C-alpha cells in the first residue's frame, strides 16, 4: 500500500502523463480491502487536486472504501457528487448502509432510487431485503417481494435466498415456507435459514425434521447449521436432543465448537436449570472459561432459576473482567431483592452510584405505514407520548388483574 502512495507522489511531481483511471480503481479497491482509510483519502485527494475526471465505478469504489473503513459521512459526501443515472452507485450505497447497521437509511436510499426512475437489479433487492431482515420490517419486505416478481427476478437463487431469510427473521413462517418450497435449487444457506425460522419461532420439532431431511438429501451441514439446530433445541427445552446434535457436530462432522456453539449449549442447559453442569463445561474448556458473553448467558440463567450462590460467583468474575458494564450490577441487585437480601441489594446500588453507572435505556421499534418508529424506555419526547403511556398503564393494570385471577384460581 505504501508503494502505491509513493508511486502517486512520484507521478504528481513529474511531467509524465496522468496514470490511467483503472490504476486508481485498483488502489482504491486495495485500500478498501485492507481498510486503509488514510491511504484511500490520499488517493481521493490526488484525484481531486489533479482534476481527474472520474467515472461511475471510481465514485462507487470510493463510496465502498469509506463504508468499509466505517466513515459513513464521507461515503454520503461522495454519493452526493456521484452521477445517479446508473444502478451501481445506488447499490453500493444501499449495501454500505446495511454493512454499517444503518438499515433505515438503506431503505431510504432504495426509495430514492425508485423515485429517480432507476431500475433495481438483483443486488439492489438482496441488500434491501437484508435491511428489512434486521428491522423485522415485514410489510416493506412484502413490497420488495412484489417488486421482485414484477422484475422477473423470482428465479434468481441469491435474491430468493435473501427473501427466504427476510421472511424467516420477520417470523413469517408460512411465507418463508412458500419461498423455500419453490426454490429450484436448495443450497445450504436456504436449508439453514428455514431451520432458523422454525427454531426461533417455537417450532423446534419442525426444525429437527427439516434438518433430518437435509441430511437425507446428502447436504453436509456446517457450523452455522448445527448452531441453528442446537438453538432450536434450546428454545424448546430439548436438552438431550441438543446434546445429541452437539456431539454429532463434533464426532461425526469434525467441527470443533467455538464460542457461538458453546454459548448455545450453555443457554440450552441454563434454560433447563442445569446450571452447575453448564458451569462445569465452562470450567473444563480452557479457552471459553472466562468468556464474558458465556458467563453472562449463564448469569442470566442463574437469575431465571433463582440460583443465588452460583450467580454471586459468576457476578464476581464478570465485574472483574468488565467493571463498567451496568447490566451485571442490575441483575445481581434483582437477585438479592428476589431473595429479600435488602442490604446486599442496597450495597450493589451504591456501588453502581459510586462508579457512575446507569442502565442503558431499552430500545424497540415498530413498522407503521412503511416507516420505522423507534421507542426508548422512559422517553416522553416523541409525538403522542402521553397516549402511548396511558395505553401502557391500562395494559399493566389488566396484566396485574389477570395475574390475581390466575393465582386465585390456583
């Protein structure tokens, strides 16, 4: 990379002709691939200083560079200067927003593309569907599905795979099943997406049946597929089945479990209340025994099952590793309060206060009239806030009333 920069400096101080535009594209691509923002900005500056006329692919390469380097603002600035009569730059912008977690902005660019009269292609739809998947924006996803059919891209395997993933993540099991059944070729990603859809929405046995069907079709599962299967077992409390598939992954397919697989196994045992068994696995496996996320998963399970002794031990480890994470203190305080250990709960609150820690506000969102509306806990600045909180109060009152009625019946 340094050699490319020096080469451009030599050219800029010589009387030789300007290098071909393809050279700039290759250098920008190399900067993006290695996330070398400083070098990429140098090339961009060289192009501007020397009044080099760029084409759509040079602009798109620069947008891609800035997104991959995490600089969304510069990507947006380049896009504003880019000629917009070609779908390429639009696609880079949509996919770039998705890659940086700006899902709402990604769908906004898709809407701008349609208003500009640009015809979306397979890449456009794939990226826009990914944004819908992350936002669980089902209605927007259905709109995209209609556009895909109108564009005659419903036979494109990549697009249909993205559509299946969108329906699966939005919890639209019937729609996901419909897309899955009409795939001309079912690859491993599609099998896995459908297994995830079943498993994460309470249909664990359907997930396991589909996995067995996949094996009979001679499709070899990978780490992600097994993760989906074990997760399905976890959601349904199928501990023995989850153990079986975990061992199958290791012994029959030679896949050594990583953090994600162990996390799923710990969650499976934790949900079933087999806390010390889960903790024993953590202790025996040296490279995961002090992983904060795994400890956090087990800590939450201790809270769920009221296991204070083990919970205190894990909380101590979590605080040693990440003393600034407020969630550990909050859960520990709740555990003390639930066992009426008020002095210990008060000490935890004071410790949080001394450290200046506050609970991060919860965030949720809902899709209304094709737009995503965000809500933060205790936020009363949005429109109709008073009406929303009145509705929440009524719901809370009704829940308490129903709980009293159930307890009385028991």
